[in-house]
C-alpha cells in the first residue's frame, strides 16, 4: 500500500519524532509507515486521517494507484 504520510508530515514541518508523539507511536513506526514496510491498523489509520483532517483514502492508496 502506498501512502502520502511523508508529504503530509513535511507539509506541517513536523519531524518523524514529532508525528510519532502526536500519534502515540514510535518514530520507527512512522518511518516504517512512510517507507511502506508497515501497514497501519485501522484505528491508527483513522488517527492519522483525523490528525491531517482528511479521509483515510486521502492518505493511503492502493498499490495500483
């Protein structure tokens, strides 16, 4: 699954550590999400979407998109 997490994070001028604090996850989790090595749980995906005031579909994209 592809995602726009890095783009959204950088748009807020947040470091991975800052985003991790806001999401209550580790910086390593943020890195794994951004590099596509980890797909979030549904509750985490909702937290990410809420944090950036967008829909889950605006953050996470299918591999063929």
